[in-house]
């Protein structure tokens, strides 16, 4: 299969090179080109498989159950055409092998297409919020609520009166209650929340921000570019490492539209650094019509100060603290430390939230019914004080390290008899990370199953690649010459699926 995939990647290039030879020799007439084709190859052209015959092959017929016929026909035509070009450039092929060549190539393309589809992936990387794997997995209650909302639902309907209601009214009330804010709205991500806030409140005016908070978020988006897109002017104050309250106060003038604090959730500053806290910024000398915006990013709402966790985790600023300090607006993500779906949440004083809700951009940035359903269920869990028991992020974060070691031992024992003698399994201590651009540098002690191969036929990269290609796919972490499966990020209910995937993977190893 690896050879087939390799050929699929390079055959187009080879065909272009060799098929251009007749043109380079000045032979463009089709009749003249026929003289270049040996009699054997001319016979091969007559035996190229027909599309209808290809579709009747068992493996192709099975694929038609789940793949559109038009797509398979297109792949078959392209593969036959490539085979024709190989014949024309003089490649020696066997007539009886032509059909199998085309079928193998079509099946290979089907496999590539399937691997690109959205599917379940078991996260064994030890990164709790893996951006490439969709960040926070949803709580079971949130998944159930999304399924219930997938059909017709009372998205903008008051079932009592039968009249139109406000979209997401209940989840807005829940978020306001959870954070202590007067009102709340939801948009499709936190970057959208920032743009909407800046545009609705300070378009055409200046927004004051500390020079040390001009962060770059995921995907290469930089805060100055976000400011520019929102139609506001950036007013930097302080220095990279030190900003004082007086810097903000001295910058306020008739051009000021807002003051913003941006939490550096994806990197740390240490050493000779200082900046005012949000409660100090709220008390800064400024006109009442200039709001203080707190862009918290990560959406931390659970008190972890008494937990046995790294200091950076225990000290992560919570949304409730910012609201109680008097910030006019607080912005955060729903899919990071909140443990919900991707969205941006804006909570704060009704005066300012209402202004955002009525802005024309709100309709373009609003969340759909599935996001609102997932957020409603996740917020209910937080309000009930069940975050540690029901939200997967907190289940992973707060799992005792010895419990993880015990699970590693159980998996190890179950796998011993199912793997080749060339595979070496052991349990290693390691560190998990929060990820998702949150709590940078926070290392959480964990244990992982270490997998090594003593066969020279398989590198650690090959082993990991084969594991990702399985069903279900398992994404592991590579560490030097071993593949690590950190079970902190494998939920207990996923253990059976992990064992099944590893057993299948072991059967394919020599």
C-alpha cells in the first residue's frame, strides 16, 4: 500500500515528462506518433479496461455503497488516462495486469479521500486542547443537546405564545448568571468577538492597549491586524515589559474610543515586568463613555486555586473576577477552558452588550443552533458545579496521575499477547500540556504507554502513521525513538476503542 501511495504521488510528474518527448523531437502528428509505439504497446492500448468494467469489480462495487458514483467514475477515467500515457511512452506492462493496476489506484484514492473526511480520532498526544483535533471534546450532555437541536427546534420561537423570540435568549441568561454579568451574547469565535466589539464601540477612533499585549493568535493573526480590520486605530502605551496605569490615563483624549486589556494566554512574560490589574484599569481616570474591555481569551470559569496543579493553572484569571472588578465587557472562547464548542462569548454591562447585539455585523457573526445548544448544556453543567465530573477537559486535567498509571498497566496487559515479538511495550512517566493557546508552559505529570519496534523495517514515524490510518484513528506522540500514548487525554470510555485499534495495528506489523 505504501508503494501504491508513493506511485500515486509521483506518476503525474513522470507522465508529463515522458509524454513530452515526441513533441521535443518535433513529432506532433498522431499518425507519425503511432510509429513510435511498438506493436506490443499498441495491443496494450486496445486492452485498457473500460469504465463500466472497472465499476463491476468487487472492490469498486463495494466502494460505490458509500462514495458518489460520479466521483468513482472520475477517478477511474483519470487512472485509465494515466495508464494510457504510460503505454504511450513505452512502459512495458502485462495485459492481464491492467485491470488490477487501475483498481488498486482507484482504491488508493478512495482511501486518501476517506482519511480526509471528518471522523473520530483518539487523542493520545497528551495535549488536552489539541487545536488540530478540534480542541475541547464536548460533554455527553452537550452532545445529546446538539443531537436534539439537529432537527427543528425552538431556536427563535416562544413555545408558550407561539411567537418569535430572541435567538439564544436562554443561554445568554445562563452565561450572565454564571459570570455575574448583566448580559451576554455569542458569536462564532473569540476573534469575531474582538472585531465586533471594537467595530461597534470604537470604529474610527483610538483603542488604547499595552505594547506588551500586542499578541499573535493562532493562524498567524496579529492583534494590530485585527484592530485594522475592525476600523479602529491602535494606540500603544508602555513598553514591551512594563506598562503602568498612568500610561493609560495619559493616553486618554477626545480620540479615545475604548481601553482594552488582552490576556497573554499563549505565552508568558517573566522577570522585570509589570502591568496594572483589571480592577486598577477600571478605576483609571477616564470619561464614562470610554469602556474598559477585557479580552480573556481562554474562558476560564472554574475555581482551581485549591487543586494540586501547577501555579500557572491555579492562577489563570477567571471571567467572574473580571466581571466583578467592573470591566464593561469581557471576551472569551467557548472551546478552550470553558470546555464547549468553538464560539466567542461576550459578557458585560447591558448598555454595551446591547450595542453589540444591535450592530449589523452581529448577524454575520452569530452562532448557529448547534453551537447554542452545546453552549447551553455546557453552561448548565458549570452552573450546577459539575464541571470536574462532566466536562471532558476538566476530567482530563484533574485525573490523578496514579489512576493514569493504572490504566496504562491495564492496557499493557491486554496488549501483550496481541503484538509481534518485535514490538516492545513499557510504561513511561511524561508530562501532558493544556494546549489550545492556553496556560503556556503548564506541565501536568502523566504516564504513557511507550511503543518501540526492534524491526528495521518500521521507523517510529511509520508506526505512528499506520496508527493514524486505522479505524478508529489514534494520534500518538513521537518522542525520540518511541511512540508515546499518553492516557491522560484518552477518556476512560475510549479505552476499549483504543485497545481495538492497537490490536488491529499490531496484526499488521511484521
